[in-house]
């Protein structure tokens, strides 16, 4: 018996469909009522009460589909309905609120027969609905009878990923129909080939058929990345306690009242087997390809995905040798952790210094979003110039490198051109004159009657002159070093950035701003690692830190804490004392021996 109520509003259709799997049941047994809601509900359905009629909720599942950017939600509620007293019953209309409007299903009729009457045959199960006649799991099926995981690339058209790419994956836990599950851990990788990112916190629930068997399926979305090319097993696991029906036990009072499988669950008379298990995925290999060497732009720093410029704020007036701040925002999808600030063009006319960046996710798994960069630049050449920002990345869908640029902007730069700092040429060393050998030359020297026989090096005036000269040399060297230290732009920039970082950390702690604390703390660690590893600080990611340092390193633990806060969107809260201690420990561990 199927009835449907359909109401339409401004181009969208909302549907409520109610269905009984049979029209009559013996007293003490039950029928399955399915309520299918196509639309985003504002709350649970309102279930009316009927005297002597038992209507017990059995479960709920939800499916979400996206077509051309439009989100379609289908929610299915299942109930067990029956009575211990024979008679004709009517299941009243069930009310549902969708987008502020109320919808009702049509009433359904159910006949309850005498307890000894034959059980009427059920209607064929609808697609995606459980089959009461489905076989129980085999007793010797092993631990896999409690469930298992599967991992697939979310993009079905691709069978590979690239180094540095965060490839979206679909992680599904396949559980026996009617199983009760309690998870004790998050999804975690089994091997070292991949790093797992951004696993969704709210999994989707559905019912699916696999190899002719119906499962309750829990689906997460996340991403995996690899730092080297090759084929690696995408092995994941999760710890859980799973309770399933005992396939070897006989149901009590077979043929008695409420012996239907659905009522059996309702009254908890089904023997269950409970076990703590680790649900694992098969060793399905995913190919990781290296980024191509051909066509790699000079400004490529490792970003993989697809991006575009949203804004580019470049001051209109400058003075040579004086820094100003540039702010720009890029958006798109991909590995935002590998994104470095764009370059100013023309590059030879500018000197840029590392700055700050902030990522804002636009979806639950942080695959898409925007990143704001703030950095300082110093113009080298004066005059009117056309400038823009340039950014290069690798597009895994197009399998090609791309370079994008912000709109060209005209600016005015005053002052003289700044010459490049070049090391002074060392004075040429003259070779000593070779003395002629083989000839004896008579030497004649006339001594003045007033000449002294005291050697020059022993004379007091000579010693005073040497002392004065040495003092002047040391003073000159000291002044030269001090002058170079004052005028060295790299040293001045580094000192300024370190000062800014310390001040930002203090302000973040005082303001109870945990997001700023982790942004500045991560940047301080990145600068230390950049100096040790001889690479740009902004290019150092969590994946690289995990690959190059031990798992128990305080640096690795700090990066993980920062990622957890960023991906959970739990920022702007109180800075915990353990975070401060962890940052101090991480900075203290960064010695020259760090590899």
C-alpha cells in the first residue's frame, strides 16, 4: 500500500511518501512502515497515537545528492506497526515540516488478524529497504562479519593522484543490517604511504546492497596525500564495538506473538553477539604520480589544485627601499597547505619578504576555500610601473601547470634605483719579485755618523705606531660590521618578523584567541625549520614535518594540534596552557641537528 502527498513551492518539489509492507498481520506481529521525505525537514515527523496500536520507531537514514550545484536531501524513517488486539486500524496522517511548510501523508489501513491466523505474505521490498527474509551472517564468517571499510577516490573518473595533491576519498563502513555500533577512534591510516586529511565529522548514513546483501553504511569524506610517487595501499581502520544478531541462536517462541523480526528487535528478544573489533579496509592500491618536470614554471612552489585571484590590494604610491604591505586573496580547491604567497611582477624590480596567511574553508572537509596572504615588499626601481601578482600551480584534472595573474595595476615609485648588493672585489695580490740567482752583486751602504744601531722594531715610536694602527683597524672593522648589520635588509626583516611573532603570540594569549596563537606559533616554527632545511618557511607543511621528523616530536604534535583546531573550526577560544608548553618544547627542540 503506497500513498503520496506532493506540494510544490517556487520551482522545488517536496514529497512525503508513506508505505506499509503488508496490509494485514496476525495479532502480536508487526508490519514495516516506511516514511520517505524528499526535502530538508525542519524537525522529526509528528507521530500520532492510536489506542491499542503500537507504532515504534526503528531507524533513520539520509541520502544527500548534488545536481548542478543544487542539494537534494532524502530522509527515510522506518517504524514497526501492529497490535495485540485483532481489529481494523488506521495509521493516521503523519505530519512533516519542510522549509516552514507542513505536509501530511495520507492515512494507511492495517488489519490485525487473530493470533492463530496465517501470516500474510509481505509485499516485495522496495529498493534500499531491508529484506526480512535475508539470511543471517554465517557463524564462521570471521571478524569480517562484524563489518569492514572500503576506500575509493571520490572522483570515479580518475584512478590516480599526484604528489602533493589532497585527493578526495570516500570512506565507507559496511555494517550488518540491524547491527549496533559504538566507535572508539577516528579513521586512521594503517601504513606510511599516505597522510589522511580533513575527515568529515558528521558521517552520512544509508542502506546499500553489496554482493546481494543489504548493509547499513556509514560514509565519511576525507582526503589522502603522498609525498612520493608509487603505488601504495590505501589501508584505513577504525576501532569499534559491534553487536550483531547471533546466527546460531534460535528465536524464542518461534511462531508466537510478536515473533516478527522487527518486533523482535523492538522488545530486545534477539540474542546478540558483541565484540570489540578493528574495522579495516582491503589493501586497495592507489597510484601516486610524480609532478611532471616538463613545463614547470619558474615560480612554482608546490601548490596542487585549481585556484583564482579574488582580490589584490597593492598600494598606489611607493618609495624605493621602503617596504609596504600587500594583501591578496586566492580561492579554489586543492592543497591549500602548500600554497605560498604569489610573486610580484616584474620580479627583478621587487624584493619580497615572508608574511602571514590565513585559510578559510568553504566546505566541511576543507577541500575548497580561500586563503589570504599579507606580506611586505620593497621596490628597487623608481618611476611609473605596471605591476601585478603572479601565482603558479599544478592542475591535476588538466594534468598541466598553470600560471594566473591579478589585474595589472599602475603605481608610482619615487626615489632613486636601489643597487643590488654585490660583494666587494678582493684586491689583487701581487706576486713577489723573483730574485735573480747566479750573480754576485757588490753591496755598498753609507752609514750616517748619527745612525743608531737599535733595530726599528725595538724602537718605542714604532711600537706606538703599531698599537695606534691596530686600534684604528679594530675600530674601523667594528664600525663596518655595525653599519652592515644596521643596513642589512635581510637581518632587519628577520628581526622585525621575529618581533612581530612574539608580539602576536602575546596578544593572542592575552585576547584568548587560539586561532591567532596557532597561526603565529606555526609560523615561528616554520621559520626555524626553513633556516635548518634551506627552504621557504611557508612551503613547510604538516605532511613534510611528519615525513622528516619522528611521530613523537613536539613539532609534529604542535602541527597536528593546529590542524585539528583549523579543520574543526573551533578557534577563537581560550589558549590552553598545554598548547603553550607544547610550543615552547617545539621551539626548544629545533637545534641544528634537526633534519
